[in-house]
C-alpha cells in the first residue's frame, strides 16, 4: 500500500526536508527509504542533509527569531490556532500517514492526531499568559520585577512511537513562547513531521520558524548541540541517547529538557475486582503495541487475587486482534522493525530461562515478520530483563506481592521514574502509594493520564523538565529580572 494513493491531499506527503519555508533536497543525492512496518514495503524516501544544510536551518531560524518574537502574543496565538484548525481538518490524512509509517491501528492514529493538535491549541492560549512578576522592593525608590522572554532557537529531537504528538507538545510550547524551532524527527517516521510542516506553512507560520531537518542522527544532533545560537534542546527518546545529548549540550550550556524512558509499575491492591483490574492492565500494557513510555511494564498484583487476575488478563489478551493497522478492527499493529521483534524475543527467552512461566504468546501466529503476539509472563523477578529494562514490546510481566511495603519496594526498584499506575479503592493505600512511589506521574484507577493541562515528565533517569500544563512553556522562556532604580533619588547598588 503506497502512501500517495491513500491520501485525499497529496501535498501532505513530502519527501523533502523543510528549511526556511522551502522544501529541500539533499545536496549529495543521499537518501533513506521509509518502510511500512506492517508490510515491509517502501513508502517513500527522505534526503540525508549535509552539515551545511543543517547549519542553514539554524541560520533560517536565527533570521526568523527577531520577527517571530516581535509579534504580539495574540498574533502568535492566531497563527497557532490556524495550525490547530488545519490539523483537525486533515486528521484523516495525518492518521493515515502515521499508521503507514509507524504501524499503530488507524483509530489510535486518529487519537494521536487529536492529542497532538490539543497541545497546539493549549499552548496557543498559554502564550498569552506568560506573565512576569512585580517584586516588592527592598531597594529604596526602586521598582523591581521580572519579564518573560523567549529563550531563543529550540532544537527538538523526537522518537518514532508518537511521531506527531511528540513534536507538537514541544513545538507549540516553543513557538508560543516566541522561539523558532529546528525539528529532527526519527528516521522511521519523518512523514508525519513533514505533513506538520506543510500545514504550518498553510497556517501562516513564517519561513524559518518551523524547520524539519533529516539526516544521520548522531551527526545532526552533534551539530545542533554545538551551535551556540541554539539555546534550548528538547529531546524525547531513550535514556541512552538522552544522556549523550545532555553531555553534548554542556559546551554551549543549553537549556535541556529530556523526556526519556519509563518502566511503569501497575500495582493492583487486594480490594480490587480482578476482572476490572485486568481489563485496565491490558489497556495500559498493550497500547502502541507496548512501544509506549507509559506502558505498564511490571504488573504487581496482591497475592490474594493474583491467580484470578492472571486468568482474566490472559482471557482479555486472547481476544486481541493483531494485524495491519490499516485493515479493519485491529487492536495491535506491528512493531517498528525487525530489531524490535528480536529484542522482544530475547526478553521473553531471558525471562523463561530464569524461571518465569510463559502463559501466552505463540509467535507462530504472528501475521508477518515485524509482528509480535501479545505475550504474558508470570513469576517475573528482578534479575530478568523484562523487569529491569524498559521492554518496549507487547510483553507483560506479572509478579505477586505480599503487602504494600513490598509493592512499593518492587515498584521503585528501577532507574526509571516516569509513570506508575495504582489500582485500589482503599483511600489509605492510595495515599501511601502516591507519596512513596518515586515517579513523576502517578495515575490512580485510570489508564488515561495525559493531556495538555497536565505536567508530563519523569524523575530519576526518566528525564528533566515537564511538558504540557501551565509550566510546559517555561522550558522556552527566560526570566529577566529588572530593577528600575532612582525613582526620585539616585541610589547605590
Ligand atoms: P531513540 O533511539 O533515543 O531515538 C530518539 C531520537 O533520537 C530519534 O530522532 C533518533 O534519530 C535520535 N537518535 C538516535 N540515536 C542518536 C544518537 N546517537 N545521537 C543523537 N540522536 C540520536 O529512541 P526511540 O527508539 O526513537 O524511542 C523510544 C524511546 O523513547 C523509549 O525509551 C521511550 O520510553 C522514549 N519515549 C519517551 C517519552 C516521554 O515522554 N518520556 C515519549 C515517547 C517515547 P534516528 O531515528 O534518526 O536514529
């Protein structure tokens, strides 16, 4: 299935980079193929930009900065709202592009377009509320206060699992603050980013404010980190690459925000109905085929309901359909590529070799080479990869615990600290877990936890900073303190 014959608006499918308001070829003719993970077919090609072209994108952003920051906040808001409207109007095409390049089922892709667009609307409005402070003065005859100013050009490096929302959650905040952006999307899913660029142009976002560069990731990232004109770096991706970028940004002392990996615990209390809890756990585990930083990686169930929970979990899993996300009712699409399938197999083999029980997950049923059937392991222990690594696959690991203290110790036994789920109706247990869990986000009795109004982000090795909410725009703002002295008399320092 090719991309171009699936879209109602062909101009949303661009096989170029987007720099300074122009669609750009590579200068050497080097290209990279983009593959549909469900079929293995080539969807199209993208250019590999040279170093000069990456610097050219920063030049363009630099040139655009003065004009963009000079617009009134309500004028930037209008452009961003026009972009939001276009995202909504083109939702079906954007979802189709996403499913074809990323693999997630079409309804999930539509949901991501909606989710991604919602950040544009949120930050369009938040840009009008970047208030400074008035400070009661301790200096005689002076007026003190703060102004909020755009930090400067922001480089945004994003992953393939949410190819649209991970860009808008950053770009809309930066642009609303008055910062131009240079986006480097994942090489597996560039077409969503390029469709965003096409719609930004139609929305009247000036040339140079929203740029999309493509190329060799370590080379492009190094160039962006080394460039003094880039003042903020926002990255979503693996903890491994996040650490590298943090180190590379040190020389130019950039503002760095990192949204990194997770290893979410899903704790089920003894008071829960095992059926209700199992349905929620399946939803929290298998969204985006488990390739989700919020995926419930370690499911911790009180020993009194463990067996019943496992039974219901396996039953719900068995009802899931796995297939090409473009075709009909599919619960789970392919993994992003063959290496992801190999990694999932290795995690399962490791767990079984260390004593876990494989309850479900017959890979002979997989409908293609990039598919991995939903898999359930019980008796998972802390020496297994499935416990200590972010498995990023449709592999669920369940463990029984004795009491709340043991559940807390198990849940915190990881370098990650992004999100945790708690299922219980006991208010004392809720408070105890909420306070004790070392996570940036804790969701109680709800699988859905994200959205524009909330501060999204992790602690420990899961990242730095928060996206969304009323603080998300702060990642792109400087606080300038002013002292207006000599109001009536000349004063000293
Ligand atoms: P990744 O391998 O870290 O890649 C993310 C981005 O970094 C891509 O644009 C990639 O470019 C680039 N990159 C890769 N290697 C690089 C290097 N050596 N130097 C500089 N840049 C490099 O992560 P991924 O596999 O795409 O995404 C999965 C990870 O993202 C998971 O750990 C997941 O938990 C995390 N994630 C976190 C959140 C959150 O909000 N906390 C949300 C979504 C995903 P190329 O694609 O061109 O190689």
